[in-house]
């Protein structure tokens, strides 16, 4: 659950815009990289993996409202480029269902896309180091490390956002940069107390990472046992 | 997530919102989302939310269901509010309302617009692979939801999901996800075969006979422009508190009128 469940209009416009621009650039690169693939066969695969992610992302696990992403599963099965495209689709659909702001789709794609891309490369590395008999462990550890990384990106984004309702709502006449500098100096960090937020997020999400790692490991182990071609494929 | 219910609403509703086309409603949603982004005042946010509840009433669908579906992001907004707590209830209320209002906007859009219309409207701005991926993802959702439902029932019946046996539950559930994924892939591959036979080469054709802009479209877009104009006007005027209260009173009157209208004409 490392994506941004932040409502529209809370993050500063420059961050939202940067998110969209970076996502557009990354999507262009991904589409360029998959241009030689047989897309007619890959698009239905994207559809089914994305649909599974949408279902998992919208099923909160009681009591702490965590949900699994399966982004690393997507990365391993689809490969980094197709997985990034798939994640953009997932983010767009869940935003349409009101699950996170529509304006933060760009940033969400970067955060979860990083999970999928790093998950894929970490999985390949661990599989190389541990041997192909340990796909379960390789994918599980890759999932946990990718989630730690994506959560770090998330915390970094919020730090960069300088989100403070009080500043955004009531100090709009002050020059933004000036007020940001003042608050950074006073160690308030202009909003969401980054230390408090990071501690809360890391504590709450720790169990989630382990859970997602276990589920990812078991899913990939199951899939590789029946359809090893899905794991051993040539990916872009 | 009630995907099946939302899809049913979108295809079987009979309100003016259902009659309006995808582009008009997308424009309406864009205007409302922009209003949410530029609005920082509690009463005005509440006014926009009430205006959207009026829209939900006018859809002639179950307002309680629509509001409950759109309330899901409130859980996460609450976490954000706690993390960003500065001692002001009004500021926290603005964040909560932003989440609820944006979600309600999107839910009204998809509960009154069949998904092919939504994706067709997005087609000019999206690359082909993403557009087609959206179609197939949405279509696969229904297949997977049914399979997931059957899986959970099957696991429960066979004791695969038992109380206090968390580890075993996780193992069984994960294998279940793997099974659903593989079954889904089989179905997708068959589906791909059918598409190939019917001439699919990597691009899904869409209906090119676009419909004309109707009075329903005009009404929806006009409502969006009204919300946006009020938000922008109040933002630029600087007289935020007083104007926000006026907007709230007007929105409340619109809501009461909508409820009375629907009560009179019936569902």
C-alpha cells in the first residue's frame, strides 16, 4: 500500500505536474521499448494482470486498511516496461472509482511503477544468486525490498510537497518559497511532520511489507510451478 | 469495490445524466476536480459536495450506495489528516471533503457512463496500447471478480480460510490468487484467439458514429461551469468566508429541491 491516497488539491500543483510529466516520459520510453513485441498477444496479458491488481488494491485487509498491490508480481510476469504501462492503467481505473485523487495518478504511477521495475530486477538478481529453485524466496525478498524503496519515495514526495493544510489554506497570500524556507528553518517542514509521518507509515507498513512479500513469494512459486514460461520469459 | 453494481448502474440508469454523452460528463468532472483543487475553504467545499449529492439524487440511483462507494477514500484521508494535524478542525474538514468530493465526482461519472464511452472519450489523448489495455482490464475485472468470489467460497467451504489459522489462510489465499491469475490467463488467451479470428491486430476499433451534443450534455456541462465559476469567483474575490456560506445555502436549497423533485416524479 505504498501509493498516495492523497485527495485532489492537497499536493502543490508543481509536484502534481512534475509527476504527470515524469510519468508521460517514462510511459513513452516503455512504449518505445515494447514496440517490437507482439503486442496483440501482450495486451490481453496486461489486461488480466492489471485487473488482478485493481481487485487486490481495492480489497482492504481488516483492521488496518492495508491492501496488497501485487506490483512485483506484475513486474515479474510482464517485465518492467509492460508492468509500468499496466500500473498506469491500474492507477487510472482505481482513480475513476474514487480510490485516490485523479490528479495524483502521475505520482502514484511513479511510486508503484518503481515497485514493479525494481521488483523485477531484484527478482532476477536474487534468482541468479540463489538459483532458479528459490523463485518463492527471490520474489518475496524482492517484493519486501521494492516496497521499502517505494515507501521511501512516497515519504520523499511528501517531504518535497511541503504539505501543510494550514499553509496551503490560510497563507496563500505569502510567497510560497519564502514561507517554505521559514518553516524549514523552524524544523516544522512546512506541514505533515515528516518524522511523525515516516514513523507512522513505516510502523504501519512494516507488517504490510512482510504480508505482501509472503503473498508475492507464494503466488510466484505457485505460478512458476504450473506455468514456468511466465517467469522465464524474454522481457523488455 | 462494487464494480458489477457500478456497471449495472451505468448501463441501466434512466436519468438525464445517463442520457448525456461521455465527453460532456468528462468535461463536467474535469471542471469539478479543478474546483476542488482551487478551493481551500470549508463551507465552499461543503457546498460543492452538497451540489454533487444533488447530482447523485438526480441520477435516480441508490444515493446511499453511491455515497458509500465514494466514501471509501475517507479512511485514507483520515490517516492523512491525523499525520498533518495542526489543531484546526476546519482544515481537516477541508481535506476530508476534498477526498469525498473528488471520489463522488468520479463515482457519479462511472455510475452514469458505460465504460466503453469513458474509454472512447480518452482515446484521442492516450496511446493505443494504454487505451486497449484499459478496455481489456475493465473487461477482465468482471471475469476475475466472479472467479475470486468462487475461490473465496470454495476455500471457506473446504476449510481453507479458518479463524485463527492466519498462516495457513495466507498460504491458501496466495495459492488462490495464483490460481485465479492462471485461470484468468487461460481465459485471456482464448479471448485473444477469438479477437485474432475477428481481425484483431493490436488495436480495438471504436464506434466512429459519434452522437450529437444534446440538451442533457448542455445541462451537465452548465452545472460543471457553474460550480467552477463559483469556486473561481470566490477564490478571486477574497471574500471567502461570507461567499462560502452563501454558496452552502444555495447548494442546500438545490439538494432539497432535487430530493423533492425525485420524490414527486419517482424513481
